[in-house]
């Protein structure tokens, strides 16, 4: 297993639409292991392959307090979303240190392949539902800051670019 570099907003690669995973083979299983290690190391609860510059429909999630209940969703599709919405403060490993309110469905049902290539349905509410929707947005080339006002988005972009410049100088 290896730690993978996480793309940071406003990297244009974060806007790449992911293509379906063709087969759950050794390469994909190794990617899953690397993504989980990367997510845990970065203290995240979700990571999309897009964020590690692999543009395939794969996400890993673990919202458990013990960090021992990984969920792997390959080629996920939302088959149902509640009409009820809720606003939650969201953050993102690709936009470190930034949190803001995003409105999403309170509950979702998702169909996807698991890490063994078996089709499964996941019913989620609360934090897991939010995380699934957030990570699936990445597969569509969308970062959570795009739900914010243009003013907030531009401030965040400026802050991220400044942080990148400061890191390069250090």
C-alpha cells in the first residue's frame, strides 16, 4: 500500500468526469487499498479516485468513529434520494481547512459494486448520505465549493492558490 497525492482545488483535473471501472481486478483492488490508506492518513471520511488523479468511478468511505468500517463503491448510482433536504457543514481533502454549508438529500439509496465486484445496494442517511453525495460529485467533476456563492468560491480559490505558492516557497 502507498499514500497517494491528493489534488487540491482549484486544480483543473478535479473537474474531470470519471469513466466507469471496467473490471474489479488486481489493479483496482490495489487502488482501493491505497485510497483507504491515503484517506485514513489524511484523517478524512471519504475519498474519490478523481481526487488522487485516477478518473474512474470509485469511492471509499469510512464514517465510523473507530475507522474500521470501510465502504467501497465502484460505479455508484443513486437510485433514490429523499425529498427532504438538510444543510451540513462540509469539508474536503482537496480543499483543506475550508468548511461551509451545503444542502443535500437527507437520505439516499445507492447501487454499486463493492471491493469484490459484487453488486450491492446501500441505504444511507445522515453523515453517510452526505458523504456519498459529496464523493459522487467528485466523480462528476464537481467540488463542494461549487455549491457556494461566487464570492465565497473566489475567496477560497485565492486562499488555496496563496497556500500553494507559500508551500512552494518554503
